[in-house]
C-alpha cells in the first residue's frame, strides 16, 4: 500500500515543474481528495433521489406541473406497425391502416400521436431532473463565488501561477472542488436514466472532459485556475435550468425571458470571459512565470475541447436568436429540451 501511494505521488510530481521550495500541499494529500469526491458523488446522488421522491412532488403540485399524456388503447396490430414499420405514418399510410384495422383514420392518427407522446419523457420527469440541477447549480455557484471572490487570484490571474506548485489549498476552495467533482460524477451514475437530449453525445464528451479537468486540476495543484473555470460554467446553467422549470410549469413568458438571460450569460462567460481571461492566462501568464512542464501539456487539450464544445452550443443559441428576431418569440432550444413540451391528444407533434 505504501508503494502504491508513493507511485501515485511520483506520477503527479512528474507533471509539475521542478522547484526547490518545500511543498505545502502534497500530491498524496490531493489524490486522497479525489477519493473524497467519490464519496461526495454518492451523497449527492442520494440527495437527488430523496429530493425527487419527497420534495419535487410538492413543488410540482404548487406550480401545477402535471403529466397530461394519455396512454393509447391496447391494439396489437397498431403496436406492431409502430414498432416494426413506422412510428409516424403519412396520411396515405393512416388511410391504409384504418382500412386494415377497421378504425376511423382520425382515431388511427390519434393513437399514433398518443403512442409517440407516451415514449417521450413526461413533463413530470423533466421537471424533477431540471429542478434538481437548478437547485444544485444555484447553491454551488453562490458558495463558489463567495469563496473565490475573497481570494487573491480572483482579482489578479497571475496569482494562479505564482508560487506553483507550493500553493496552499484553502479549505473552502477544497470543499468547492469536492462539491463540483461529486456532482459531475453523480451525473455519470444517472446517465442512462436521465433524459436523452439532441446533443447527448456532446453532453457525454462534456461530462467526461469536465470530470477529467476537475480531477487533473485538483491532483496537480491547478486549483486556483480550476476554481475560476468552475464558477464561469455554473452561472449560465442556473438560468437554463430555471427557464426549463418555468416552461414545464406553463410559464411561457417567464421561460422566454429567462432563456434570453441564459443566452446572453452563456455567450458572455464562455465566449468572452473564458477564452479572453482564463485561456489567455493559461497560454500566456503560465508560460511567463513557470518553466515548461508536463501538466501544462496535458491540461491544455482538455481545455481546448471544452472551449470547442462551447462554440458548438453558442452556434445553436445564435441560430435560435436569429429565428427569435424574425418571428418575435423564442423557439426551441436546439441544445436541449427546453421547449420540448409533451403534447396531449389534441395537438400534433
């Protein structure tokens, strides 16, 4: 066991620049912190389960969030067509199918619409998942901002690198890392049961890239710059998740306004603050203050992947903005299911 610890410490020391000063926070103590993240993830996951089981229903009842879907009547012939042939028959197909099953074409069309809606995630499921994320993002952002705003590196980015790797990890910043790392690990636990959005593959890349950055920055001592990156990412997600909650509660005007706030916040923080300040200090200040070292070459590709994902999502948001200006209202969020309401039988898909 002692040899395993020493090998781990040796690995993370190899990623850091060579300096002569005594190390205040050792790689060994930081790698043990990664194990704590796993415990935080389990606690956060249990907290989510308790919230969805005992709290979310009361909130939905207060806001009037209900599942208006109606289960289609049992019909083996239509079910076989739905599963094996097509789940969205054309008008000609509906007429043909209605003759086969001796049911009116309107009834056949209604059955297929109900059946498609039944396969979609319910509004109740969406609200539970979204409201949990909103609550966590809001709470952890407030805590994180209150923590880092009192640190010297919040006001002077050069402080992220001065004295590295002999930088003390403040207890409050350490807890911030545990919460963020634990939350993203908990999302991996629920990956298969959470709602699959249009950008599911990009979300998977984002989750694992984020977890990789959190793990790597913590174990190699990039905690100062890492804490800033986490705060930048949390702030826009608050408005996105709150906009979804408002939408599921049929507060369409409020949802539209919140989504505009989200879009502006997302573009400002992730296409301006992140590249112009954070990425800049990684590429410029770090290289000015520290000699070349392995950790820098490992972390930069992860940061670049994250930035490219932001460009991808920003493009979808800008496309929506163009449509909004032409039609005068906010349309579907191509990035997620922000406007993917569950239609009842009186509305077409």
